[in-house]
């Protein structure tokens, strides 16, 4: 019996040596005797529960089974086999690291494998559980490749019929950690527009490409620079992407087995236009009360009857005579109603104490809403166009026609659109030491201010 076993493994070793010299991968797989042996199995979930926070060697005679879902035939997987607990609707999956090139010749997709765990190492890295040999670096152990001379001592092929794998159908937004290390088919995705025309991977470099759905939800796809399809051009249509779901640094990633895993034969998503510009949005009041700096605010007004999403809009502050932006407020989360106002406060609690209601937007100190009266405030649309401005960039507002220190600037009621060039005649400006054309009369909150009223 021992002689027969030695001959069997010698044949496998010879086959592996020969397969590494064959460039054409379309050759017959070697015969590998399947196993009908009876085992008591633990589940993948039970195996994961053994992990105690550090890489451990399994000492018990434990056995698991699973169905192969990966393939190294096209070179996008290397020395790794992924498997899951059921051919469809799996509860979990795992990977085994091993020194075995052309593993697809022995372990086909859909084939049930049996893994004897005693002597193997179990570990976890970045949310992914794996088993295999051991790798030691500076005294730290991690799961490494199982040496090729013991691979077939631990990994057996079941005699059970290959029933094929049915990937779990999922959208990008539905992906979750329970699907890790399992085969999924992600529906209604396409390659990100900026990557169209690129190859699957840069030669000899692992390359990340991006799948995106029509709602702009993204999923990274990982391609090896040594894969057979490395130099092929990414498809420019939309469809489904099948692959093994993994994770790296809390980011979900998909690894395909071949270009056939991308079935892109539908028209791409129509461009989703969700960023808009309008000259009807402008600064209507800006306040620096003489008696209470905590009651400062900036007010925006929409002169149109139509509401507008402010996605991509920002309010910027240029402090004193700075020519660079000192601080900004991202307005993307907000919608301004038709003929409506948005009041922005740097101190929401004090604002409510003074004016009796809560501001629409609460921001921090030193923000554009917290100016002390000699700064420039700029409203910019999603496309980088200045829609409105109070003040002059690069000019300190002190003693000028745009100083509102200890006072306020109120847009005259007849103004119905923003102006990218500061025009003092559009404003009524109060201050303590402003230039001619302004009113040198400090203002006190709340009596001299009307936030939320146009």
C-alpha cells in the first residue's frame, strides 16, 4: 500500500513539473483519485470561531468540506483556492494558501473538496479568513502557502458529482461582509468612465479597476499584471460581473477568473445629472453683531420659484487680504427651496438663544459664517464658477466699502441674482469704521438683524 501511495504522489510531482513548462493550457488534466471516505465535518463558521485573534496551528483532527469557486487557469489567481460551503446560497467561504501551480487541473470550479485541518494554520487578515501553511517574519506568524509535497495529504477531491456553482446575485449597494470569500454576480455595473480604454491591468503589476452602477456606487475589481487577459481592453458596455468577493482595508473588492466573468452587453448608464448651477442663488445677509460674536451668520436666498439641490456648491472665506481660501462650507447635503432662505451659523446654540430658532445649517468657528467683518465671502457652484461674492479677494475689508465689522451687509430687495464681481451699490452695509457709502453704525443682535427673512 505504501509503494502504491509513493507511485501516486510521484506521478503528481512529475505532472506538476511538466505543467510548469507547458505554455498551452489546453491539455488534459491528470487523473486524481477521488475520495469516498467518511468524515465528520465542521462548518466553515465553526472553523472561523476557532480563531482567537492570532494565527494558530490546528491540533485537532478536524475536517471541512467546500466547493471550489476560483480558478488559476487565466492567471488572475496564484497559489490560492477559494471555496464556499454550498454550491448555491452559501453561508460562508474561505481560502486556502498552497504551493500549487495550475491548481485548476486538480480542483475544478464546482468540485467538492475535503480538507483535513490538523497541522494547518488558521488566520485572519483585513477581514478575510484563510488556512494554509505558516509564514514567519520577525517572529510574527501568519498564514502562508502549504508546501506542495503535503498539499494532497490535506486537500482531497470528493467523488461527489460536480453540480456547478450558482453565484449569489447582488447589487453593489447590497454587498455585505457575509458574502466574503464567496462567488457573487454583481448586476447592472459598468467600468468607470475614466477607465474606459485602459487595459485590465498594468503589465506585471496588480491593478485596481472600478465597477460602478447607475447610482454611482462603486466596487473595486482586482486584476493581476500576470493574468492572461492583462493586456485586453476593458469593456465599454454594462452588464454583470461575476467573481469572488474579498476585502482589503475595509473596502470590498471583486476578483474575476477570466474575462468571461464580465458579461457586458447592455448600453451604459445614462449620465446622471444631479449637479446644477443657477444665478438665482446668492448671499442675502451677512452678520457680525457688535454685542455678540456668537450670533454671527450668513444667509443665502433663492430668488427662483424652483427649489435647487446644492450638491457640489461651496461657500468660501478669504480671511483679510488672503488670496487663498481660508475655510469653506460644503453645501452638498442641502436643498434650497424656491424663494427660500438658508441660514448658516457657526454657533447653533448661541444662535437659537439670540434669535429664538435654530439655523438651517450649523458649522464651526472660523468658517465662512464666522467672519469678523473684514473678510471676503464667495459662493461657488459645482462647476467652479463664482456665482456671488461679498468683498474683494486679496483686499482686507477694514476701512473699505465692504467692511461689515460689528455690523452687517444686507442685499437690497431689488437684487434678484448673484454677482461674481462685488458691487457695493447692491448692498446696505453697516459697520464701525467703513468707507464712504457704508453706514458707520454698529448693529446689535437680535434687534438689528433679520435672519430667515428676505
